[in-house]
C-alpha cells in the first residue's frame, strides 16, 4: 500500500508532529464536557484554523480531531449513529489544510481508546473493539487520511484490536501508549514491550511510541527504554508540555517554548524519529520545536541525569525502578 508517512520519513529523516488538540480547542471556547468531535459540525472553521496554525508552525504531521471518534465515546454525546460521517469530516478538514500547505504534510487519523475495558476486566469483547475501530477508520479513510494514528493507549489488547482494524480497512498504522503509571501504562505495558502489543499485525506499524503521560522528562525516560529495546524501530514521542497545574478553575501547563526546544534536542539524541507535543503544547511551543529540530547538532545519548538537569525532575516512577534502576533522585509521583 502507498505509505506517504514512510516516504516522508525516508526523505527528511526526522519529522515534527503537531501539538495539543484539546488544550487549544479549550482556548478557542470548547467547554468542559463538550465533545471536540461535535465541533466538526458546529465550528469547522475553528478546527481548520488549528490545523492551519500547526502547519504554519512547521508541523510535518497533523492529527485529525477524532480522538473520541468511536461509537463508545460518541454515545456519551448521543452521536453514536454519526461515527462515519464525523470521522470523514475530521479527515476532510485536515486533508484540505494539508493539500494547500505547499509541502508534504501527513494527515494522521487520531484514534483514541474506546473508554471501555475489554473482557475479562470489562464487557467489551475483542471482536467488538475491532468492529468499533474499523467503523471509525472507515470514516477516516473516506476523508483522506494517510495513516491511522492509534494513541494514548493503555491496554495491549486494545492496541492490537485497533491495529487489526487498520489492517482490515486498508490503512497503515502508528500506535503509541501512555506510560503514566509507575512508568508503565495503566494496564501494565512496559515501554520496552511496545512492539509486542501489535508489531506483527498486518504489515506491522510504521512507528510506535509514547504520548501524553505526565511530562516531558518522563516521556524521555520512556523513550530511552523503547529505543534500547527496539533499536531498529521508528519511535514516536509526543510529550505533554511540562506538568499540569490548577490555577483557580483552569489547568495550566508549565512548559515554556525553551523547555520544549530542549525536549526536542534530547528526544532526537535519544533516538526518536517522530517528535511532537501533547497536552498543553501550543503553536508557539511548536514553532520553537521546529527551530530546534532544524538546528539540531547531534549529541550523546542522554542519561536520566541529563534529562533531569535540562527538563526537570521526574513526576513518576520509571518502569525500571527497582534494584536494577539507575541511581538518582526521583521526583515524586503526581497524585
């Protein structure tokens, strides 16, 4: 199958993915509890502007506004009968922006978790999960995405179900986990085992990696685990912009553009081939990240101590904490 993402990776070596969707839509007026996907119908111009702003900031990859686009998520907003149409709309808006960029920009169809637990922990069967993801991806494919971007996953089984759906629909796929629980995902997946979740499904993933989690320091620690275990894999990191803090009723992210530029340099030296931002990452952050990537001078593989020195303390235990863990002062877990 045609693989625009792989072709661009081969051409440029390292790619910049976009920043936060939810955080930036909240800044545009999205209310707490409101489904971002419904803005595809009520405020398509705002979704288009966000994609355009990311492209203008230098993104090589933009993610569609479809993270909660399965019927299980949309059911919470009484929109489960519009899965295909909403996802197609999300892809069409992003595709239109990419097509007028004047340079190659990859449109990645964002696919988040269903929000349901798979059996035996919950009621959702594996086949039902595959069917739900397939339905979503049919809409994304119809709207013109280049790749299914399976993200913020915690369950290896759910990753596999989404990867199988992508293969059924005929889309290449990328998947990333959120390693936010003592350095592992909530369902116990270790960063070093990321490829084991679905590395053998279809033609295999174009790239695997991590997104979201707690902060930039922690995702860089996760990156070191992933690249050490999978030196041939194309690894993605899409880290949060610093640490979220409540300021009154609003969530504020502590990361500055300068911090996110340092994060890019460390991620590049740590072996990441696709680098972006997640929660809290604005277009101003992304501009600094683009500049850092374009002006990167290769350095040594970072150590945990270097990450702490450049980015700040870890907010989570790492997946390797224990007798064989590197000796260092660890930041407290957020909680």
